[in-house]
């Protein structure tokens, strides 16, 4: 039996916490082969980014990857030392040593392949293998570079290793009890879910729910890896992320509320309204590896139009530098930005088969005086862009409107 466990930064934030985690791993290793993936200690990644930006406003991406990868390497080595002190055989590996091969894209590299040969060898020798999460190396064996997988990438590391090893379990340990119907820090009656399907968790993660990395959920769905999200210290049942089954139809069709304050809005004004302009803008952003969301284009007037879209706050400066030459080439008038907005979303597979959810959502926001800037949807999600100052009130009002505090509450929105 093989178990993959992942511990987040708050779980290994101090040497005392590392020893607590080591005792838990030692216990698990008594009945299973164990691979452990760790994040950087506490706020180590943020501190490294701050130091880099104190030197360079826009740090070289290759060097930033090399710098940030050291956080997980430190925590993996410290945890391995703690296991040695407890008398448990263990070895720490970087992402590259664990066989994780990625694209060459700095900062958001996607995993291309996992070669589990060394992992299997170390496990067969009776060792716990502690892997530095969030990182891998590029394909070129001679000139391989260290890459990172994006914030939250240690989740992706864990699920990818579980898939490659055909592990029996992938356990994500964090500082919360599981996946909640909303962020319990801002929604007082948020309820922990016993289970949630991949599709719903993917939407929640993509719209700001920090408990899981969206690409980790995507990998879990592709390779059929059941993922348990649980508390790293408290012995309470967590949340199982798994394939949707028939029993899920009896649940509230809205499964959760997600919010995201890591949002910057970009508006390009007086764009020529002709074919190819939108392609030039979004192709350039894609080439720069900048994700775009909530796109709105106004009705054309006198041959020009305005276009707005959102990006992550961390990508704002980069996006502006990418767009400046394009604006000059196409003759756009101006580019403005806003960092005072946020996204709030309702998510649930039942949305696609039950009418009335937009009505309930917009009614709840209107009742609380919350203005909607723009709207985007998928089959199982409705997202509104609102003022950042209204986020807490919006999340609570939507949670109440859909009665998500009730495990078997009536279907709302029909």
C-alpha cells in the first residue's frame, strides 16, 4: 500500500510543528509506504518574493524560480531530519530528483511527465520519501532548469506523484478541517462538506477557494485519484474529492461559494472595432503566460469599442508591459486599471439542470446593495465582479440565500 501525504506551509511553519508532522508520518509509515510532499515553511515564499522585488521590480523569471524552489527544499530537509530523530528511515528529494519533468515556462510550469523510478527504489528500501513540492525540472538533461508550478503547486506535486505511483490514497493536510461551503473565516455558518465531486472542486479552486490548487484537482479527475483534504493536527473527518455519484443529486444543487480578491481589472478604451484586434491582445497575453478572466466588450460606436478583462494582481505589471506596444500598434486610446474589485461565485453541478439560480444570486446581492460590475458563467458556475469592500457581505448573503448551512436543505432557485 502506498500513501501520498502533503503538508502545507502552516503545518511546517516551525521546528515544533515539523516534529508534530514527523510523528504523524512515522505512525502512517508503520502500515503503508509513504511519500510526503511539503510546502515552504509558513510565509517563506512570500518573504523570498518580497526580497526579490526589493532588488528588482520585475525579477527575472528563471532566477525567481530558482530562488522560490529553495523554500520547499529547506522544509523537506528539516522534516527528513525530524524523521531521522524519531528513528524512521527517510530521504529528501527535490522535485527534479523525484522525477517531475515540466514545461520550461517559469512560474507556472505544467507537469509533462513523472518518472517514479527513484521514488519506487527508495520506498522499496523501506524509506519515507520527502519531496519538495511546487517544483520540477525541464526536460533537457544537460541544461535542465528548476521550474515552479505556481502558488499552491505542492498540491499538484502530491496528486501527480500519487497518479504516477498508483497510490492508494492522496491526503492533503492543511490548517482547515476540509472543504467548506464558503471560506469559514468570513462566513460564520459555513459548513464542512463530507465529499465533493472533481468538477465542483475545480470550479471552486479556479474561482478563489484556496484549500486546493485547481491543477491538482484536474489531475485527480484525469487519473482517478481520490483526494482527502483534512486538518494536519486535529483528528477530524476531512472532505473527499472524488467522482460524482448518484447520491450527489439529492444534495443542494449549489455546493459552495467562492471568492477571489486577487483580481486586477484592465480596460482598453477606443479599440478599433475590426477583426483580429482581440486576437492580438489575448494572444500576446497568452504568450506571456498571463491568465485572463471575465472578458467584457462594449457595443461598438463610430468604429471603436472598449474592452475590459481581469488578470491576477501579480500579473498586472507584466500585462501592462505586454499591452503597451500593442495599444500603440492598433491605435487604442488608453489603458486603465483597477485593483479595487473582487469575484464572488456560486458553484454546483445542479445549476445546469435547475432554473432560477441567477435570479436568486442577483436578488441576494441587490437586497444587500451590492453592485455587479460584470458577470461570467460556465455550466455549473455564475461569477460576479463586485467591489472588493463588499466581498464578506456578498459571500454571507449568498450562503444564506442558498441555505448552504443545511446539509439536506431544500433546493433553492427553482
